[in-house]
């Protein structure tokens, strides 16, 4: 994954309302759950989540497990960025 400023795609887990018990989710559900579209696009572009489109008119679908892993990575990067900011102040 390319390095980037974690603050560019900040998320707060308290604002994410995701149904983690589903096997598959789609792009619209992720946005509705509170994920910024720019973060979803970043994950796709960098191979963090792979989309597929079953016969639903081209709607991008993702495995929820992949979204969970990408979320964990994002939160870790955010935490590291916050720590770095605290130590440089």
C-alpha cells in the first residue's frame, strides 16, 4: 500500500455503523455506514479491498472481511499519525 497522510481520510469508528456479520457489502452501504467515498476509492486503488460486480447493474461489492481489515489498517495509521504529531509538538 502506498504511504499517505492518514489525516487525509480520517474516520472515527464511533461514526461507522457497519453490519459486520454480513459476508458481502457494497459501495453504497459503505457510504451509508459512514465511510468517506474518498477512502473507499483509495482502498480500491491501492488493492486494500477488491471489488466485484455480481449481476447488480455494476454496483461494486466487497467482502466485509476485507473492509474490516482495511478499517483496522486505517485506524492503526491514524493512531500512528496522532502519536507522531504528539511527539513532534
